[in-house]
């Protein structure tokens, strides 16, 4: 059912005083509750609600009928205040506005046994007596307590309709209930539910519900979400929150970079938040796609991979780069590491500017991708010349893809020449040869490239002292794998000696830099080791004197026996 048809049915339901039960059923995340609240508020604003009182109740953690009765009683509001969140003041007014509630509240204090009364049972009784002619929305049925059976719930809903003249809305997920209660739901729903509406909005309708802003990023997310046919409003909202952060971070960069960020983020977020959905590519498959989609990985695709690659081509997603991987990290962590993101953005932005030139490397690759003509000589010549002109903007992954194509075309001499040309021109950036710490190490598989990169990497081993590494961590708010390897190899005594030998304003920053890994939810074992050894070293320092015990306390270190 479309959103407009659903709106009309709900409008008729709200405009009548007739006691009845309406169910809104749909997949998780499509916006059932969101749409109900919107249509309800619209009806209130237009004066189209027949009954005077309303209550919204989530069954999350609800374990009994008595619990539900009081939840409804607690949430009852006048329909004129729909859209205002419940609080202690609205609760008090709700009690005072109830005829039965007002009388009993005046009468209770005069009871001789008032102090010994079971107030909970008393309030439950008041709650049930008060539930007359109310619109009640019951949500999150699948999250109710295990002891609260679906048949008991539906029986109570029937009672509310038949004896209390209430109108009840039930919001149901299409997914099966826990504890095999689907059979009970099927049996009783036919007896209890008068109207059942299937909420199955189109991707276009879901984006209209979720995205109301008309700024550039929001409009792009709307179009990209439609293209991916995203129907989960929660996921669209998460993408929007991330895009808001991206917009402020990337506003100084080329429009193509901003579009790539939004394009990649929308796909990666969908695949990350809907892992296990066979209809969309696996999240880890995308992160490690390399040149698979170009047919240059030397392996035959299985049926699943063919479907995934077709999905990605339809979305115009052909490769993933270091910038995309930074965005992937932000999706996993829930925030952006500005230092590492902007470092990759700077590199990509320079490449985009270079790609805009007539002789760009991307243009050269189009002679391979965009035709079935017999143009091998033109492809080789164009890629060879463009590679040399744009060498500073070519990643190791692009180098590997170009070399593999040349070898497939029996151009081994040119392939080897490009490898040497690349190394000789990129020598100043030694970190690029460190395949061990490259996110694309598994996809750089040309033996010659691996051999030459390893040779260059060994010639530039990291010889920094631990103090230099810690200082770097404190100053740049980021780290490399080399930093982690150097610090994780230190002993507790090493950290102790480093901290005890330092004096000055930088000391607290150094300690915080070493402790920060304890706050990271997905920290590696090596990163956890750094923080754990740091804590042990601080404990050792704190035990030296009461003064030092108080000094380390500022870092959350509690020394036993210290006051």
C-alpha cells in the first residue's frame, strides 16, 4: 500500500468514534512508526481526531498486562497536545484530568490503611478503570518480554475495544516473532484486528519520508538511495547524519571528490547496516574488491560474485580507494578521523584536478573500458604515455592494475619499465612501499611489484625512538601501523622510564596518547597492549609516593590504599 492510501485509511480511522482495531504491518525500518506519528499529527492540526485522548506505548521490556495497563495510563494525553513529549507534568495532568483518577486521588489519603497499602496494585486498578474512549497505539510488539504472551496481549486489546470503547492501533513487523508465537498471532489476529494495512512504500516514498532538507548533500543522498532502492528509513537517516559531517569537512574540495564521498558512503553504509542480506553485496567484499570488477584478478567469479558485481556496475561503482576506506572506517566507528580522512582527501583532490586534463590517466583507461574495438596498440600506447605524465597521482593499486593488463597483452617489457619509473619518481614517499600496512596489500599481486616494493621498504626502516613516536601520537591525533608496532614492543619498564624521565607541559599529552587505545571499541590486540602497559607503568609510578598517587589519579589510575 502506498503512503497516500495509508494516510487516507488512517484519516478515516481517526475521524470516527467507532471502537475498532487497526494494524499497520511492514518490514523493519520502513518507517511505520514515523509515518503513523506524522499522519496523527497532521490529523490533529486539521482537527480530524474524533476521540479526545491518546496514548502511545512501546512494549519494549513490557512483561505483563498490569505493566501495560499502567504504561497506557502513564502516557495518556489530550489529543490537543499530540507532538509534545510526555513528562512528569503531563503525567500529573493526565491523572487529574481523569474523572476516576481525580476522585480516587482525593479519597486515598483519608484511608486509615493508606500507609500500608500496596500502591503499585492500587495504581494498576486506577489505570484500568481510567482506560475509556482512548486512541491507543501499541508498538514494538516483537520486543516485549518473553513472559508476556501474544494471545494475552490480543485478548486485552479486544477487551479495550469491546468494553472500554477504545480505538487501538497495532504496529507490526513482517518478521517472525520470538518463541514461536506466530501461530498464536495468526489465530487471534483474525478475531481481534478489524483492519490490517500493509505498509510497503517504494524507495522513492521512503526517501521523501526520511529526507526533508534540500541542501546539496541531502539531495544527492536522496537520489543515491533511490538508485540503491533503500527502503529502510533508519539507514537513510544514519547516512544523512554522516553526510552532514562530511559536508563541513570537505567543502573546500572539488565537487567530484564530494560526490565520490557521498556515492561511496551511501553504498558502504547500506552494505554495512544490512549485512547478511543476500540481495546486496557483502560489506567486506566491497572493501576488498580491488580490480575484481574489471576482470583482472585472474579468478573466475562464482554466481554470488557475478550478482554482486552486476549490482555494483548498475550503481556505477567500479573500484574502492584509500579515501573510500577512510569513509568505511567512519561508518564502522560512527565518527570521522579528520586527520586521516583529510590526508586521503588531499591526495584524491590532486588526482581529480589532474584527471580533468585532456591527457589524464582516467581518460586513457576509457579506451580499454568503453569499446569492443580491436585497439590494443592504442590502449597500450595511451596508458603507457598517460601513466608517465600522471605518475604522481597514481596509486599502487592503479600501478598493479596497469601492469597486469600489460602482462595479459604480452607487454612485459613495458610493464617492468613502468614499475621502475613509478619507484624512481615516488621514492620520496617511502611509506607507499610498505605493503605490510597497505589496505590493498592483498590486491597488489604482481610478483615484480611486490619484490621491488619490499626492497624499497627495507631500505627505509623506521628508526625513530619510542619518545619520538609518542610525541608524534600526541601532536597529530593519529597513528600508523609502524607507530603501533614500535610502542607495543615496549615493556612496562620501558613506559615507566619514559614517563618518569619527562618534565614539562607535554607529559600529560604523552600519557593520554598512550592511554587512548583503551577507549577504542575495536582496538587491535597490539593497541590494547600499549594502553595496558601504560596503565601498569602509571600504577608503578603511583605507588612510589602519595604525591604521585594523586598525580596519576588524573588519568583514572586508582592506587589501592590512597585516600
